[in-house]
């Protein structure tokens, strides 16, 4: 198809404009590419770090919820490795009601794997969560029914059910606040839509001397709260107390209402291997 001189000049003008814009924006494009490459190459700097919990540490805590009988759990920490990667293997035993095993990365205290078994009047429930390929995989079996879901696992992502373990690695004395993405604990009846990573933060509130059944301790107090508007409607503030002395043993947990409280009952001798 033959083009007129005007069409050829217009086409040449458009090409010239596009070429100039590409050349002008080239430094910006190059900068974005370099940032993307560097973000993949540079290791992630964890917000929580290894508190160096001794192998075999064993404690007993009491979980008190309004209108329910207290539940006593024995918590044991083990230092181990998976395929050469150092991890903590943490088991909680509440007798007939609940048994759980959590495997968390020793470096950044993030979840690697968990298995939770609950025994109720309605039947047995099994929940497994596995982190691999940059995702969290949830499988819930209850009354011969299966639920499963996959969500993206962010570099600053932590699971709500292990915050009493992971927050031992809070940067006490170095930072007063860290931002986290927290997945709520999953229980039978929890809607799957809420099981995702919600933007949250953990904030240092100061030192406090508190008494629990295991004794009186000088503690660091932390507040954990969701930062997104939607999640704030479903959750309130949560408070954690850890010993000021390393490795910052868990002492107490309480929600804002005081309806749910977990306290340290006993520090036992190191568990045998």
C-alpha cells in the first residue's frame, strides 16, 4: 500500500518520539532491573533472630480461657537440623486434649512445619502446615472432611500459633518495633478466607516485674497488633512477657480483654535426649 508524503512524515515523527522516550526512561528501567536482581541475590535480613535456646529446655505453662477449665502443656525445645539446615523442634503436650510439633528455622524463627492434633467431644482434628517453594500449605482433616489452602509466604511472615516461641528472638535493646506478616492460628471452624498473612507489628512496651505460678521475673513486655484496618475489626492487642535475661524464656501471654491467659507454671530440668 502506497503512503502519501504526509503519512510517511507522521510515521517518522511517531517513531522519533517513541525512541526519545525509551532513551529518556532507560536509566529508570535499568535501575528497576538492578533492584530486582539485587533483591534476589542479597540474603534477607531477618527481623527476629536466634535467641540460642539450650537443647532440651522444658517448661510447663497453663492456658486459662474464660468459662473453661485450665489446660496444662509441657513444652520441650530441641536443637536439630533438616538437610543441613539448623532448626528448633518444639513439642507441646497437653495430654489427651492436644499434641503438637513445630519445626522452626533456627536463624529467623519462622515456621518450617507443624502438626497439631486435637481431641474434642466432636471428634479428632488434624492440622498440618508446611512451608516450601515460597508458600504455606495448610491441610485440615476433621470428621473425614478435608480442607486445604495455599498462601504466599513472605520473607517477614510468621505464624500466630508460634509467636510465643518466635518472639523470643525480638531485637531487645536494638529496636522498639518490628513489622511482621502474621497468619492467624487455625482451629476447627476457622473460615479459610481469614487464613492469610496480615500486616502486623510487634512493639516493645518496656520492662516489667511480674509474678506467675513459676515465680517472679524481670520481663520485657511486647505488644502485637494487626496494622490493617480490616483485621483490626477481628483482633485486638496481644501482650507477651519474656524474661529480660537471655534466652528470653516465655513467661506470660494475655489478650487485651484478659479472657485468654497463658502463664509459666514450671521450669523443668533439661529433658534427656
